């Protein structure tokens, strides 16, 4: 198979490295890729949002499967365009991807089909949103931009002043553009957060091993939300009993709900869950592999990844047994100082070998460039240093040992990934 992966971050690097293990894969391309990815696939200078460019390249190179990994091209209909051109793709259509691209749609779906989630109201007027929050008088108040916001569109307001600032930032200042034209105001849920990714062909759903993400920038769950500062798998809070409950009350009902709405979902469906005292509830859906959850989930996959992608695309997932390794996996993100706000790039990264790797851990490149055989920082999240272990403690020790060997100017990372408490 010749496979083209769309995107250029740590998630895409993890996808490519897993696909490299498959004897079925003869050629790997990535558009646009990054410095580290260039060591494992042929990078092509096509933007992840360039639907026409991707379709033309796929047809020219006779690509067997295009893996559309990021949220933006999925929401824009890249899979629809590829399928219309006769190119097989992994990922949902634009109609199905709306489960992520519109929180208003997702919340309405859950309400209609009785899928457990936080109570909420939708507003397109800032004054009405604030009046509702003021009258309700319960804090923290959760304010979410309706559309895609690169994982940063959720603000927890600890008081009314914070709520006013959140609504202004999203709806009036439009820091997320049109994604902030509407907001969802939700009740605040408590409990451990768990990420569960699942393969689905629209009929069968196969959950992957669980993961725990760490969104806040700083140790102790402090600082602003980020795209993710580290992950561990499995989640210490998610056992087989909880998995059965989620399958019956959330996973299967979601797939069936999308079918009933005429939006069959094929690809990877991500469930962001809160394990509340009243049972598991959905915080959010994603229409694709999560980042950096992918970096700890895929290393534990034993079944041929390319074979799974084919089974999903061909609607025969139920026929394929999927195996996972035991033990644990941990990923620690090394980021540019200032992230998720303003940061500088272009600093040389030392400690890596010519393939962008190091002994004892796997380095997934998220924001790097490669020039003259040297790697440089080129993004907010730069590297995801990842290790497998017999248990979580061993995996974390391997990941942090790897972090200790890598240097670049203004690097920072959390030192408490995988510790108990909120993540």
C-alpha cells in the first residue's frame, strides 16, 4: 500500500511510525510533515488544508489510502473530496465530522439520544449568555466556543468577572474567529478525566486502550489550557467495568445516533469523558485521533495498523480482531517557552541522533524543522518523548530519562505527568 498522511504534528509522526511497522505498507508520504517526520516518510509541500492539492497528489501518485488526521481538513470536507475522486480515505465526512466541529451539534445529539453529558445552554448573544451565568450563579462556569479552536476553546470561569472576560474573549474579541459566534455554557463536572479513542466503520466500534491527558501548561494543573503537555496509557481511573458501562451508555449509542441522523461515522471517534459520581459523561467528542493521546495509544497496538485502516474504510471492522500490549506508555511534551502564548522558534535541538531519535525512548516530533542534518524548534509543542514500560512508573522513568538528554533554548515541560490528581 502507498499511504498519504495529512498533517505535520506529533500525532501524525506517531501514525507514520506505526504504519512503518506494517509489511503491507510500501511507501509513506506526509503533507506537509515536519523535520522528524522527514526521517520516516517522504514529506510533500502541500498544506493540510489544501484539499485540491491533496486530491491531485493522491491521484498522481496512485495513493491507496489517505489518512486525514487533523480536524480542520475533516470539517472542510477533505474526505468527501477524496472519495468523490475515487481515492479511499480514513476519516469521517464533513457531515460526520460536525460531531467535533460544532459543540452545539454535539450537545444537541447527546440530548436527543440521551447520551450522558453536562447540562448546558447555547447562546449567540453575549449579553444573554452573561445574564444566564449571572442568574445561575454557579461557579466555575464552563464557556465553550462552538467551533474548532485548536483545543483551546474552553474557558473555566471562577466567578462572574471571569465569565464576563471569557464571553468577551470568545464572542466579541473573536480570538477563535467564527468559531466563537456561538457559545455553549455548561455545568461544571467533577471527577477524573479519561480519553478513549475508538475505531469505527459506522457499524462496529472498537475502543482502543484508554489514556489520560494533561492539558494545563504548568505543574499542579496550573496555567492556561494547551493542546496537551503529556499523556499516559492506560488511565489509572478506567477499569474493565467502567469500559463496559461506557460501551453501553456512550460508545454504541453515539454510533447509532450518528447513523440515525444520516451521518454515519467512519474513522477514529474520540471520547473525552468525565467519570463523575453520577457515572461517566461526555465532555467532548473529537472526529479524529487525539494529540498527544495517539503518542501513547498507538505504541501499544499489536495488530497491523494498515490492516485496521483498510477494514474501517471497507466496512468490515467486525471481522478483524485487534490486540493491544499490556504494561503502560508515557509521553512527556517538551514545549517552547511561552507556549501556549507567544514563543520564539528556530533554536537548535541537541541530544538527538541523525534520525531525530534517542536510545531508550521514542521521540515524536510535533514542531520541528530539519536543515543540513540538524533539528530546530518550529512550533509551540516541539517534541513528545515517549517510552513503554511494564508499568506506569517504568514508562514514566523512561520518558523523563529521554527528556533529560535533550536540550534546546527556552525548553519547558511538566514534571508531574502521570501523577495522581486532576490532569
